[in-house]
């Protein structure tokens, strides 16, 4: 039956069966088929009587059901209803339990494991960490297992806790780095057509808010901001009462409808931060969608059934509260909206993994996200492989000090930034597209013809075709923008000459500010595209050279100075 496996699965299976080590770590990108590989190992070991029992450990209750159903399809009966108070039912070949379940009674699970020669499959092993309850639990329960097969798509943690049963080696620089026995990364899977390529559509826009003292602020997503300004602008953009999220949801829905012309059952997922915003997003989508909108709230009773119902249906949208990394497996998801403030590399990688599962040649996934530097960097480095590095310095500067993924997967109502904080609204602009590690500048207002041009990208293109199309559209739009900018410059010069006094000039300057901001952003986009630099880096250089406040607070004269500076480039 080896011909039914993918090439990476056959290679990994051969490595395991030749050596039959006690511990084996397989790292494979989400959607590559880790479950299929692990169950093939299990059936081979059971067939040769190398093991008599199979134990699968997973992060969520929902996955217990998924694993049991997958095992049944290959002839293995796994009991997903096994509890810490029940006895092992000999009618089954094994059990499926959660890390939390094991941590509550590790010696109970040790007895089940040691009673027979057992294969323990540790799904998403990165959830276990030394000195953490889940890590301590699996180490106690499965320390003497005959074989341990660890699986993960993201072999790293957000802390320095070593992952049990994973081998670490010196890297020559004083760090310990995790070592996999077989690795199949996203770039490999993309080249093989096993996963879909992902187009990221980053939306910026001016955000406005009021603090507890009644003072109002404005900042533009994507511009260089300090941490506090970024957090507030990001939070304001995600406010369902504002203009930004409805505009982005409408754009995402337009993209989904475009994909459904070729893929009739393509679905979309919105990743929300908490229950309140999830329900508000669902209300917005109900006004757009022609089908019911599913709302999945963490491990709420019935969530597994709702996920299964959505997966089997042709409904358009589902909204989930963060529980996306291992709790949602819906192969038809093709459009995502990253509407959460979670920003760890671990959470982001697992979240994007929900959209990469390929079902037919040429499929492309589209993920909409705020134009925030940390997210743009993660999107651009999606194909970069990571290992777990212990003792890595300055981890906090790399965004590794946020909440652990286990916390992120549970519903988490984040506290207000401060008492009295009030969102005043945010505009949405399609700032850039990120594809295959390259950034394509756009700087187009939501609802514009240019935005519609990108949202109308064909739903079935292979990676090379998508890359060529984006480059062609980028060139066409840059040329059109340059022509428009030249015309606007000529008209502005003519208007200035016709103005006869300072009062008239001041009035024109006030009326011009929105247009000048758009012109500045267009020039930044042109220069960023030509040089391959991020928009934010260009904004920083211009602001340092010209002085003055953020773009959102600039006067007309300050905006003209920055525009003139960019024209000299």
C-alpha cells in the first residue's frame, strides 16, 4: 500500500521501519498528511506485532474525534471516549486522549501504556514543555513506551521549555536546537503541489481613537509607530463598530465569491479575538452571505459538531474564536480574515495552516490581515523553516514572549487597553499583497477599481502563473499611478499660480490634505515596489528627512515637502 502514500510519507515510513527507534520526530507542514503517515506507522507495527496498543495524544477534544474516525478508515479502532475514570476496553486497539487529560492523571495513563507494548503518537508535540503541566504529564505517562512518534507542523515553542522526547543538539553558538528525524516543510509541499500557495492581502488605513483624558489620536496602520500606537491602531481597526473591519470583510467576501466560480464549495474563516467580536463579525457577514454563518466558540459544547457540519456543507463563512491551530480542519477553507491580535510565530503559522490544504491543482488561498509589521514579517517568511532554539537571546524582540499557543487556542477575552479608551473609527485601504515572500505595493482605497482588480484574481492558477500575473498587474498599476501623479502635479502647479492670496491658499491646502495623503501613499508604494523595501521603512526615511508628525497629523505643507522629497528619488 506504500504507493498510496506521498513521497515524503514513504521516505519517513522507511526511516522509521528500518531503525524502529523509541523516539521519532516527524515535522511536516499543516495539510501535508501527518495523520495519514502516523496511522500507517501504527498499522505496520500492529501487523507485525511489534506493538499491541496504539495511544494518540492530541491538543483538543475535537481532534479526538477526528483521529478516531481517521483510524477507523484504516482498520484501527481507537476509543475517543476513554476517560480518566474508565478502564481500557479490550475491544479497542487503543485510545485517543488529550494532553490536558494526561496531565490530570499521568500515572493512570502510564498503567494503560505499560500494560502492553504501545505506540504513543504525540500529535502537535510542541504543546508539551518541560516544567509545564502538559509536558510533565506526558513524560511521566509515556517515559517507558515501546515507541513514541511525535508529530508537529511547527517544531518550536514561545518559551525555553524543552519539548519532551525531542532531541536537542548544540548549534556551535551556545544554543540547543531541536532536531527532527524527518522534515517536510511548507516550501517542499508547495513545490510538490501538496499544499496551496497563499496570497496575503494586507489592509492599512487611518485609525482614530480617544483616550481616558478625552484626547484624540490618529495613526495609520503600516506606518512606523511605537508599540502603544500600533496596539491601539490595531485594536481600533478590528472594532466591529468601525469602518475598517466591515470593509475588509466585504472585500474578503468578494474574493470568496470569485473563488467559488471555479470551486463551488470554497469556504471562508474569520479568526476573531473573543466571543463578543466573533458574534459581531458574524452579524456583518450575515448581511453579505447568502448562506448561514457558523460561529465556533472555543471548546464550547457542540463545537465539534458545528465544525463537522460546516465542513460537509457548502456554506460560505465560519467565524472562530482563536481555536484555529489544531481545532479546525476544514479542507475547503480558501479565504481567511486574520482579525485577531495574536501575533506569535507559532499561532500565525498554525492559523495560516488552516487554509493551505490542497484538493486540486492550481488552487490559491487568500488571507486578509491588518498591515501591522509583525504580521507582514510573518507572512513574508511563511516558507521559512523554524526549529525550537533553547536559550536564544532577545527572544522578546522577535515576538516570542507572547502567550503560549495553548492559551491562544482557548477563548480569551482580552482586557481593554485602558479605562475610557474609545475607538473613533478606521478607514480601510488595500496596502500591499504578499506572495511567495515578495511584496507587491497597492495603496488603494477599499472599494476602488484597483482593489477590485486584485480581488478578481482567478481562483485556479499555479504558483508561476500567479507570480507572473501579480508582477504584470504591479507594473501596469505603477505606470498608471505615475501618469496620474504627473497629471495631478501639473494641475496643482496650475492651481497654485491661479491663487492670489494666502487665505485662498490656506483654504485650498485644507481641502487638499486628503488628496495629498493619497498622493504621498502612492509615491511610497511606488518607491517600495521599485526597491523591494517595506512601506514602513520608506515612511521612516521620509519622516526622518523632512521632520514633522505622523502622516495622519501632517499639514498640507508638510505633506507637500514629503511628496517633493520622494519625487527626487
